[in-house]
């Protein structure tokens, strides 16, 4: 049986008390993972040679309650330097440090789970905020980077656990109740980037209205033909939500509409004439022969890669204008290019 969101533990505990650590070592239910000498050896071999203070940095023990494990790891500076070493020089050390200053908010942890995972995987944020009220179901495992051990666990909590297992030094804020339209303002306050991946259309619109007021860029990945939206409210505070596709409709107007009438806005945003043939056909079968719209794991991962690249550009102040792009792999794969060879 899955755990309730309120009972979930999703943050590792830094154990700096010797007695508490001894108690964990003595508990036969707790696995002890200690590869610190291997980590130090690997750090010492990085190029250029690390500073002496990095090699001398005290290590730390972390208790992961949901894993029933304690893990011995390098201190924060050494850990980050080594874990991001293979990023160089696609991301330079200075750029990596700059990106670690970002606060990224992800609202909706179905496709958002993979996006949050990609961001932490590349070390693109020092703080990441996660919100979703739903729990992981077996049908989610075609696209979430979770496992059968996450079944029944709140999606935000499950995502936070995976991220904490990648990097215990990243600050993770979890809202397992999700955010409604009225709570968006407080949750995104202080964010550098908001990634909106939720299903509720009034929350989608609320995110954009609040982002405009606070001048925060909004990103959204849609798992069909690599559709990706960039809304640079930080640069264009007067920009209309969804690129103006919906006109001047407000979240207050949406709140008074029955769900059946809101569907028209979802269709408008998706631009039905630009959907893939199979997605367009599937939408007509929703609640008839299919439960909901289809999503493939590879498409979700493509969206996660695109979101990570967009966050990098925003964080490093590289050009990234507002607009909508499509990275359609089916189209690309039908027309491969033969490399030019020298004779």
C-alpha cells in the first residue's frame, strides 16, 4: 500500500552527531554505503588538479529514511565539482556555479517529473520547487522516471526523493497538496523560472497571470511533435498568456465556467491543425476507446531535454525569445543527411 503524502519523508538527513550515526550503523535494518575513498580518489584525478582545500573538505553522512540507508559523501563543494565534472565544457565551471543560483519551480509532476530530474541531473538549480496533489499510478510508469517502489506515493514526494538521491545538497521544496489558482502567487514567489506542466486549465492561466505580474519566465513542454512554449514575462511583462491564442480570457472568467466549456481553450492552445495524426485521432477517442490523451516516455524525455536547455539559456542570459517551437523527431528521422566525406 502506498504512503499518504503527509507521512512521506523526502529529504535526506545530514547526520553530524556521532551517537546518532553510531545508532544507525548498529541498526541491522539500515544499509551503510561508504565509498568515500573512491570518491576522493576520483576527485583528486580531475583536471585541472583540484585545490587542496577541496580535497581536505570534510565529508558528510546522509540518512535516506525511505531507502533505509546511510551514505558517505564528499562535502558540498567537492561533491558538486566531481558530479558536474563531465559537464565541462558544455557547461563551464563558472557557468555551473551561476546556474546553481537559480530557483526553478515545477508545477505538475507527470511530465514535470522528467523535467525536474533533467534539471537536477545537469546541476541547473540550487533550489527546486515541486507541486502535485496526485499519487504515482502504474499507468504513469510509461513516462515518469520513477519505479514500482513509488506506486501510491505522492508524485511531488516521489520526484523529490529521486532528486535528493542525485544531489543531497540541492534545496527541494515540496507541496504534496498541489497548488490551486489562489495559491500560485505564494508558491512561485522568488522563482527564476516556472515550468508549468499541470492539467488544470485555470491553474495554467493563473501561473501565467502571476508570472506576468512578477516578471518570471514560464516554460511548458507538450508531448506531441516536441511542442515547447517559451513565455518571457521577465522581458515582456505585457505579453498575453499563451502567446495571445486565448485572447483576453482571465482566470476569474474560467473559474465561473463549467468544465465542458473550458475544453475549447485546451483545444485552442494545442492548435489542433498542427497535432500529429495519431494524437489528433486519439483525442476524438478520449473516454471512448482510450482513457486520456496518449503520452510516450521518449516524447516526455525530449521535452525534459528541451526544458533543461531553455533553463540553461535563461540562467546564463543567452538569447531565448518568447514563442513556440516544435522538435518533431518523426519528421527529422524521415530525412537523414548523408555526411560529406573527403575523397
